[in-house]
C-alpha cells in the first residue's frame, strides 16, 4: 500500500503540488465563508443577485417577468435555465454556490491548460507550473468556464481533429458538457468560430474534410443555441420589448485614443480577462526570441500566437474607434452585440506563449532550468497575490456579508411594515442590487438588457443631476446598463461607509417622475440635507455594529402608486 502511494506521489507529485497550491488559493472561501472579501464590480453588484433572484422566483422555464425589478424585468434578460450556476444558486446559499463555482473554475482551468500544454512541451514542471499560474488568474467570477475552460475546450477539439472519430468518448462527452458551464455570447461564439476556421483551412490544405471535427463544432454550437433559447426566442420570434441596447452609442474614440487603447489592452489586458502578463510573461517572451536568434531557431508557434494576441488587442481597440460608428449606426447587430469580446481569448494565448518561451529557455539557456523554475514561482506569486480575499481586503473593500448587510436591511423592512411587493424603492449612494438581494422591489437596477422605454422614463427622474455632470450624462445615454439614481457630485462612486463625511445638500431629482414610476421610498447611504426640496420626508436612519452602512430612509411624499 505504502509502495503504491509512493509511486503515485513520485509520478504525479507535480500535479499534487499544483492542486495543493490551488487548494490554498481557494481556502478563504471555505474558511471565512460570508466573511470573505470578493469582487464587487460585475459580481456582487450584479450577477450574484441576478442568480439569487432567479433562483428564488422559481421561474426557470417561464417567460414571465420578474416583478422585483423595474416593475417587471423580462425573464429573457436573465440566465438560461440550462446554466449550471442557476442550479447551484437554487440548491445552495449564494456564497456556497459562489464557492463551488470558484472551485470548478480553478481546477478546470488547471487541468485544461495542463492537458493542452502537454501536447507541445515535455517538461512536466513547466506544464504544471504554467497551468497553476493560469488557474489562479483573476477571472471574471460569474464566467465560470467561459475563460478558464477555453484551454480544456481547445485540447478536446485538437484531440478530435487529430484522432477524428477515434477520439475517446469521454472527450466528446466533456466537450458537450462545457456549454452548461460557460457563456456562448461572452467567449465561445468566437472560439467556435475559430474552430470552424481551422476545420475550413484543414479542408482546403489537405483536400479532405474532417467530419468529426465539423460535427464537434456543430454539436457544441447547437447545444449553446438550445441552452440560449430564451434569447433567441426574444430576438427573432417574439421580442416583447425593445431593449435599451438598441440605443447604445458606444465607440467614439479618436484614432490616437484607439492606438492608446491598443497598447493598454496588449500590455495590461481588460478587467474581465487580466492575464497578469506585463512584468514577467512579456519580458520572458522577449528574452526567448533573443535566445532563439542566437541559437538560429525559428519559434514559429510562439511568434504566431504573439501576433494573434496583438491582432485581438488591435481589433478590441478599433471596435471603439469613432470610424466604426458608420457601421454601428446602420447595422443593428453591430451596435447591440459586442464583437470586441473576442479579446477574452487573450489569457489562454498568453499562457501558451509563456510556456513555449520557458521551454525554449529551459533547453537553450545556461542555468535555464533554474531560471525557469524561479520565473514560474515569481508568476505564481504575482497571481496568488491577487486572490480575492487578499486583494480586496488590501483595498479596503467590504466582505460579502458587509456588502449585503442582511440584518440592517431586515430592520428597514420591519420598520416599513408592509409586504415588500407593495412598495417600490430606489437607492442613492449605493448599488441598487443590495436592496434587491434583501428582497426589496427596486425601480433602479443594473442589467445587461431591459426595456428601452423604461430607461427613458427612469432617466426623467435623474435628468436634473445628469445635466450637472456631462460624464454621467454620457455614461447613461451611450450605455445605461447601470440605471442608478446618479448624483452629480458623487460621480460613479457607489460605496459610502457609515464613517463617510459626505453629505448631499444639493440633490435635485424629478420627484414627480419618481412618483409616477411608482417610487415610495428612497434608501440613501448618505444624508440628504435638502430632502424637503425634493419632496422627500425623512423617516429615520438605520445602522448596527456589523454593517458598514448607515442607511437613511426617506418617504416619497404624495399619494403612493398602489392607491392611485
């Protein structure tokens, strides 16, 4: 028995060590639970609440509206019932579901990259080291396998490309399961398009078609289309509403601004797909090319992948160039669908490049093995340092429990004393999804899509404040995904703790429009000194020792919507 364990450790110690590192990386979620610091942007301020609302509504397959948000949020704007995260949030508490998602993401990212790199590199330490660094990247949490699962998907497609119908059945099965753990619109529509291009190029080059590869691409695409049936139904069969995305007006960068955006994305990446490649990976790739030149080598694959990533950054930058407005203004799909998101393929490509560069140094540089091990350790440390708990605790951001402050909002609910479905609230100086998480029916929101007509009506409420701040006005009018109660003097700051010295003494909202839309109460994280000028009656403030907020409750004066 001990001999068998010894053999397993001897043969797979690199994998076991990598899994141990990932387990330590994940440990804050399991040890701290709701006291963990996790990302706010496009996470606690949105996706976690969307999943929770959908899970609690029970409207998985229904096309009915969710009444909790904007007097009726179209069901098609939320996750599909075939999204595995919906069921995690249905079966478990939100933080537990989040932890499960993080665990799947990290281990799938590791093993997928490991299997992929093993095709090109024989050093198990390079393969394991680069794979564990990739697995610890600060992926967008709600993406699950949308980015982290790309190496696994690529490995499976290459396996089917090489072996055709002889590829193992479990490769096919895994490939067909990935759609339930990932997002088609975010990444896989582009990834599958590239797989289709590879199939077509192979057909032209080798004069025969690989029908197994074609079937794999077609089957995976079909599963994604079935999974996203609600969006397809809404777009092409029964739209039901005109989305606010139809009025998007993004992309007015000058040529110089576009060039700067290219270099910014190529060198540092995007907030949702950061590869943390600036200070170690890029220099290593540069050194690898120098070593290749001195050794008269042709690192063709490394050069091709580097140029591919440069092309992705260039496409991303030019998508926001003012010259593209001609196309976007005349082709609805170009305006409503973000084709620049192909840059989400960046992290996978950067880490393949990193592994190839390290392999070149390993073989052709004096003391190469020692240098490579040190570089891998340095990169792993740099990404581990961005672990959510470490990063957001360091930045002074709230924990999961502090952000949602359930006990505090319970006391507000109890004070109001009515069923939450009987009144509507808006939030000032904080994210409206906090109120949504705590069961309140909100008129403000953050969603990827909602009725354009509602946006226009809500905008009337905040129009006086937008008039004071051109930046906010442009932010709302050109995009508007965040339909917040903006205050000119606060800008795009949405977290104010109870020790804040900020006071709102120049607030100017259209209270008639708020009342007409059904607003009954205003929840503010800051005191509104001129509340009477805005026809708001101060009720009382709420705070406790556990919450980071002090919430000021104001009642909208006038006859409530449900009595009119």
